[in-house]
């Protein structure tokens, strides 16, 4: 297996793992301020009061997923991103189907109502099966909203990335990577909430927009902070591939055909 295929497998594994984990831990809502030891904010947006950075746990990983999208886009182009995005959605649907089957299984009575042998009774759960259902049984509208937001975000990310790169060439990696992430995360922040809670749960649209704005402020900040990792990723990958192969892959990924002898020479020397 040559280096370009090995790299694609590594990036694919990391991309899909982050996507799956972000999807599944998103059921938990946490307070960013309290996690950092700060007093929770009390913001007011669009007339909605009491807003703070109460976020789904998945927001820790979604910006990483979109950064990975830009790195894969850089070396494998739109086809590579589309292939992995579709695969990720298929695997998420498969996982939720298996969770659904797991939820329907009749629980063993000892497991359902007994704490572990060495567990503090004060920390035990009255109904383990109910906890299992609550954690793994995300609502249909949340699943649909999350998957639609992911796919739309990926499409927008790729389009913006290519549009910026067409204007700037190989320069300004930060602009096309971070810029495309900021645009795609903006759309993602609102699409998932509109589908899951405005359509699926009859929330007021103003509240949905207010919460989406708070979520985007967090994602915006994290995308900026992750910018150095994009350069680190390019450096590590270029070192692994070698400058000649790295340059060739970047050109091919964006529609610049290479002479056939380059492919034959590279396949002979890689491994």
C-alpha cells in the first residue's frame, strides 16, 4: 500500500471516529463557564434572557471534524470529502439502528435494579434500563437535524474552501481552512436547532435563533484557536509524503492533471 492510501485510511479513521463520537455524546448538555470554574453568564439575545454557554458535548468535536474536512479536501479533493461524509452518515444511521435494537431488548432484572457489588448505594441508579434508554435513545428529530446539518455543513465547507483557494492559490492556508469552517459552522449551528427543536419540538423561532447564536460564538472562537493545528497537520503530512508527492496530490485534488510518468515514478518509489 502506497503512502497516499495509507494517509487516506488514517485520516478517514480519525474523521469518522470524531464524527461518531460527536454525534453520540451530543445528548449531554454542559456548562462551559462552570467547567472552566467561571460564573455562568446571563446574556440576552433577541429578547431571550438567561442565555449562557450551555452547550452539547458534541460541540467539542464538530470544529475538529470540519478542520479534518479541510485537510482531507486539501489532499484528496471534493470526491474524498464527499465519500467520507456519506460513509459517516451511513455509519451513524447504522449505529442508531443498533442502539434502537439494544433499547428494545428486555433487561435482566438484576442489572436493571441492582448496583455493582462494590458500588456505593447512594450513587446507584434506581432503573438502569431507563438510564440506558435516555442516553442512547435520542429523539428522531434530533438525529435528523444533526445529520442534515452535518451534510449541509460539509457541502458548504467544500464549496467555500474551493472558492477561496481558487482566488488565493496555495497561499493563505488559514484563510481557506478557517474561513470555510466559520461559514459551514454558522449554517450548522442553526440548521440542527431549527429541525430538531423548531420543527420537531415546537420551540419559538426566536429562542432557537438565540441559542444557535450562542453556540456559534463558541464554535467561532474554537475555529480560530484551532487554526495553528491546520498548519501543524500540513507540516506533518508533507513530511510523511515528501514534498514532491504532497504537491502532486494537492494539484490533482483540485483538478490540475499530472503527467502519467509522475504517477508511475511515485508508485515505484512509495511504500
